[in-house]
């Protein structure tokens, strides 16, 4: 069966089928210990009552051109046969979003949810329906920022995605299949996922909390009720959840949001290096212990990296004190820093550590 990576946005123009699945009763293992913060009754309902008002449903009206014969694009051909201009058909799609700033009315969602949007409507949990404006979108990270105007909004507090560990309990909240707000739970299955070829910057949180079409842009929260990720993609042969979903970490979301607020876009800089992963074989050949880091394979003369003192063969092990796992991790860190902002980079060179200050350029 071919693996398919899919965005979780869904078209709502259609009817949803329903079905019943019978379940047999059988003895199971003793229940596991409850995670910290959960009551003896085994419920997260009190936490959800606090956070679910911050998760919204998003309806997007867009227009897509009709499929047509290439000859119909020729103005002379159209005039000769008196063929009228074809109108693009309106399409309605559904997704999810998260209020992250109640005072300013900022709502974070996925860039693909609002792609080619002509009108965007946000529906709150209390059923208020509001028109939203697009502040900006960044396809490379699949993050977009909307703005709504309303009183008594509830925002989700930011969590720290850098402190997540495999096995942490998480909850996914969104609008699957356009049904309305739905909550699913699971654990963090993996961190730093990349190579999915979904978008340009990949550093996904993988979770087995059910994420289905329509969950795109929804919240991934920890059991403290803090936002740790924005649900964005799934792997599923038939478009439904098979327990492999992906979310953009809030460490990326916040960096992108700050630039979207200021510029309406993300302004990425150039460093001027070619990089590769530090594999175990490469580490052995360089007499290094461990296999975490990014190897500088080439430095462009006169580039910002060259000016900062980076050299071929350097191994980047940390940026701003945070460990670098791989070449993709390093690329993501650099790509989210504003042009001209100084970064402290720790490299291994000749068996010793050095701290260098880098500044990306346009």
C-alpha cells in the first residue's frame, strides 16, 4: 500500500456518510497510571473547558479555474466560435484555527487552508460567525495568520515545544470533515520529523492523536492546556487517520507569526553554506563522538558564513545554546531568523568548540 502524505483540510461541499461499528467486550490489561494533573476520575474535561473556546472553525470561499481544452484559452479561437468566457467555479473548504492573541484578534491556521481565499469566515465555539482578514501566510512552514474583531475572545497560552518528549500526552482539537469541534487524545510519537516533502521547512511533531481532513490549523495542546503545535498533515492511504499525524511546533509558529505581523511575510536571509548530516560513519572519520549536528560541507567565498568565520569541516552543534540535531534542524533555525539578526553558533573544529556570531543577508 503506497504511503501518502496529505494535508488535513477538507472540502465541505458534499454529504457525509455515517456508519456504525460494532464493538465486542473483552478483558483488558489494568489501566495505566494517570498523567500528572489528571483527576482520579480520569478526565481532562476541566482543561478542555478552558481551552476549546480558543479553537475555531474556518470556512474559506475560493475560486479554482475549470479544467478546459487548451484551445479554449486562445482568444481568436473563442471569438471565431463565439464561445463565452468561462467563469471559475466557487469552492468552499473547511479547516480549523487557534486564537493566540485575544486582544488583537489573531488566529493562527495553516497556509494551505486559506490558499487562494476570497472570503474567510471564522466560527467561534459560542457560534458567533465572524469575517476574517488575512494578515499573511508562509507556504514554506504552512502557517498563516488571520485577524478577527470581536469581544470576549479566549486565547490559548503558548507552550514550549522544545521541552516535548516522546510519550508526552497531547490533545488534538479541530473541525474534522466539517462536523464541528472535535477532541482526540494521544501521545507524542516522535519529534523532529522531516523528509515528508510536505513543505519547505520540516520539523514536525508526530502524534497518534487522531487528525483527519478538516483538522488542519487546529490545536495540539499538552495536558496543561498549552498550545504546543498546529496540526497540519497526516499519512493515510485513504485520506483518513491511521494514527500518524504531524503538527508544526509552536517554536516555529511564533517566529513566523512575529514576521507576519510586522511584514505580512517571512523575510528569510542567505547564509552561503552547503550542509549535510553528521552520520555515524562521518563522525568516526572525524574522530567525533555522537552523531548529532550539521557538517559544513562548503562555504561560499564572501558570504555571511565566510565573514563570520565558518569553515568547511566545521560541525554545528548548537544555535543560541540549543542543540542542533541535523542539517535540516540547522536549516530550519537559520530560515526562521530575521535578516540581519545575530545568531550565536557553536561549532566543533579541530577537537575544540568555538562560538561564532552569524548574520544572514538578503
